[in-house]
C-alpha cells in the first residue's frame, strides 16, 4: 500500500498527527562543510510542504543555528499547519559550564533562544537531545512540564538515551501527572539495528513514537560508497584547490564514525540488489525498510538538493515483498544479546493448552 506525506500518523500516545517522513533540516546552512544555501534550503522546505508534509526536525546546534533561523523564516506563513520539533542540551559556549546539559537552566535558556530563532511563540515538540548522566530525571521532567504549562512547548520527547532511563522517566511522569514523553528519536537503519534490543520494544510499550534519524546511515545505504572508499580521502580528492571535496569530507566523517566498513558495505550490496529488482534506488529501498518496521512512526530524511529529496520521498510507494524483507533482515541481522536470545530460544516457559501446566525447558 502506497503512502503519501499526508497519510498522517499519531505521534506516540498523543493525538498529534504527523507525516510518515519527517524533513530533517541539518542540511539547512553550510556551516558544517556541506548542506544547502538559503535559496536551495527554501526549495527543500517548499517541496516537502507542498507535497503535504507537516513534520520538520531541527536542533539548536544544527549548522551553528542557521537551521533554526532558516526554518523560522520559511515556516512563517505556514506556522499553524506545521509540527516543528527542536532539541536542547548539546549547546556549549566556552567559559560557560551551564550553557549545555539537561538541567533546568540550560533547558529554559535553550527554549527561549529557539523560540527567537524559529520566530515562533511555541515549539510543537521539544526533545532532550543527548543524555548527560548528571541531571536528575525529576528536574528534567518538571522543567519540561513547566514549559508545557506556560505554552512554550506543546509536547516533550527524548533522544539518545538509555532505554531504562526513558521508561523510568515515563513512569515518573505518569505517576506525578507531568507531561509524558511522546517520542523517542534514535539512530535506526539497516546498518544500525541495536535499537531492536530494548529501545524500540520499550517505546512501543511506554507509548512513545519511534523517530529514526540517519535512516541511510550517512549515505552508506544509498549505494554511493564502494570498497575503494574504506581508506580516508586526502587533499588530492578535492580538485585544483587541494582541499577535500564535500564527498571526501563525508567519507572521512563516516570512516571516523565507523559507519563505512566492509560489513556495512555488504549490507549495502544487498540493498542494491533489491533496488535493482524493483527498479528503485538503494536509498528508496533502505528508507522503505525503515518506514515499515513495527513501532516506527516517521524516519527523519535529510537532503541537500530538491532532486535528493524527491528521490527520498519516492520511498513512500515502495513495496517490499516478504522475500525481499527477509533478505534485507538476514543481511543486516544482529544478535539481540541477553536476555533476549535466551528468551527466544529453548529456555522458555511453555503453557500447554490442555491443563494449563507450566513447563520450563532447559
């Protein structure tokens, strides 16, 4: 069954309706060495919104603030119809130890700055960006709830945090009547599937939408890299200037992150095989796999050009057969680890239908 950007889904245990693909705006601005200049970023925004998209993702630190500023400018005439999501915690100013982190001072200062940069009176969804292992969860939850009560944010969410902490926070919020978490943003794709161990099952149980970022694994699943790219690019790849090209910069970035490996290229090869069978691009197949996984609400897609965005949106009407899904799953499979492997194996409890006798097999 084909989807469209206006095939809206509920955001977790809330009534908020969002598109099945979110537009990521980390490419709005060129301060990170790649990305889109203002006019090109405007084309990306217009294309997404004109196709019915309403869910747009940013953060206070993306492209040194350009992402929020450009998004605020573009969204001005569409504000009420859009769901704008931003994040706090990762901003760091030299000499100011409280400029980042999950604590109340950082939270309130960051939200005020994001409201100014987005040129809006409220933020639809605010994520805690990165867990800091320091701030008490009660301080985080109470601060977020205070901002909801003030009308500055509408929904609260979390990203890059341990599953046990997220579930603990959700339980505390429920017990104290504070605003519950409605979404969990994690890295999730055919290369990075460790979220299937605890994060995704926890989110489904606790009522959080799963919003995967990097669904193409930094471009590795798009088929743009080969075995020759397993060594860093040097200045010679950058042309006459001797400076590394944008592709070379991204390649070195993926190598440094450990995303560009022999194992991951083997997964990408399977994606390319399935794409060839369907007459689709590898990026569309990789996105379609993520888009249709149980528990996933809206992968975040990024693009630098309208052509790239158009290509990514094509994943909405990709149909993967059961055989193709099985091949993709097998090529990218991971061990779930303890206790999941044990519980799925012979060490199980079995209830017989006849007399409800419980038998433990060892």
